[in-house]
């Protein structure tokens, strides 16, 4: 049964001129986002950057070292040298924003609901609503399957976006592949190590996320804390408005703290490690927890998620498992992992934890730790 809140677009709520968001969006006080100090935070002065053109040169040890440092500290990093023209990046940003500025009846032609009114992942709308208790995020989204091409459902694709998205995802796929090859070199393996484990014909999904102006940004999440269940995610952020934050873990296993990701340059991208790499690398590289805080200004981003072949077995690579490094995750099918994401996301959990993929509890019990 479809929840009654499923058809309520946040953009329409924001246009109502309310002094504060309705209660469905308001977080408990202990969960509300707090300021991280803005762009003056010392961490931002050292925000990691990787030139993927240089990374594509196997002999460039310096750039591979930068990648490994970024993966070990932040789990995400700014990308330059990708070769995509600024005009393309600006064009797809503008086309995405223009879609969200269309009249409601135009956007609803691409609604993420079946003929029976049931929620489905693809299309325009909000994320899945399961219960009355679920706190909703302050965003609308348009999600599209890009690869394999034969699985594209063009009824969900706004016409002005189609050629731009096709060209953009081809370019961002090259970014993802160069990063995965660099990751393999950083671990001392051949360039095709990760690509061989996740397969050459995986899936690609694109998500345009629109964050309307919020009258009380301190009360809501733009997008709740989560990790991506992808191999890697390539993000094209808003040109002017920040809001993405990453949880930097502290030393000694403390809870860490939220730090702003800076507003990037017009021709810069962001790459985020996904949980599939975390599993395959046996936690050598971890998927960072990130979230989006709301703002008094509108904001839009484009995330492209690269997924493994659906019937691949996911699990720690044998080369990274040994007596000193036991397997941290159990094996499962990639499709099972992908299917669990929406359930986990609705509950605000990592897919790894929701599906009990991690073996930490088993390892503790085997070691006699209560």
C-alpha cells in the first residue's frame, strides 16, 4: 500500500511560505545538523584532489599516492583532468534545474509511481516512504537507469536531459574506471583488479537531487546520513551552494565529526567510494558516511552510481584475506546487495549493516569477546 506522504513533493511544501517545515521533516533535537565551522575549517585547506589524467598514467607514482591518501582519510576526493568540457557540465546542471522548475503537471509525467500508484525507484518524486514515523528528507529527485542502454525507460527521461546525460555518463564512466585502476595500483595489484571483480558490464544509475530553499535548515536533513551501495559514485555538485558533509572518523574509534565538502569549481567533480569497494577491498578502503544539510537557497546535484554486474558474487578478494587480515564481510550476490539498498536507506542504515554482510560480530564471538 502506498503511503499518503509519497505524493507530496518537497518543492511544493517549500513554495507554501510556511515559517518552518511540517513535522514530517523535523528531526529529533539530538539528530539535527550543526555547523562545522564552514570554509574556515582547517580540514578544507587540505581537501584531497586527484588529477585523473595523471592517474591514467601507470608510472605516475605521485598521483597514485595522492589517491591512496584521499581514500585512507576522507573516502572521497575532488577530481580534475577528466577531459569533459565545462560547457557540458554547465549544460547538464542547467537542464536539471530547468526540469525542477517546470510546472508540477509537466514533471509528474515522469512520476516514480506505477499505473497502480505504487512507488518505483525510477522517475521523479521523493524517496520511498514506508511509515508514519519516518522523518522525510528535504529534497525531490529524478532517478534514471542509464546502463545497460537496453534497460533505459525513456518515459522517465525528460527530453532536454537525454542527450546531455548520455554524453556526461560516458565521460564520468571513464573517470570511474581510471579511479578503480588507480585504486588497484595503490594496493599493489594489476590495474584490472577491481574491474575484474565487479565485471565490465555493470549498471549505471543517475540521480538528480533538488533541494528547495528551507525556512529552517537547522531542523531538517536535505538528505539523511548514508553510504553509497555503489562501486564508486561520481558527483557533479551545485556551482554555487554547498551542503554536502562527510563524517570524518576520529582517532581511537570515536564517533568523528561532520565536515563540509567545499563548493567545487565549475569543471571539477567529486568521487565517493561505495560499499562494493569496501567489501571487495576487505575494508582497505571504506565508504564514507555523508549527508546533505539544507539551506535558504535552492541547490541541485547529479550523482552517477556505478554498480557491479548483478549476478557477480560480492565478497573480500582472496588476495586481501589472510591470517592477519580475516574476511570482514561475507559473500552475497550483487543483486541481493542492490535490492537491499532502498530498505536500508529508508531506515537510515548502511546496506552492509542492514543485510548483516559484516562479519565483525562473528569475529568477536570467535575470539571470545562479549
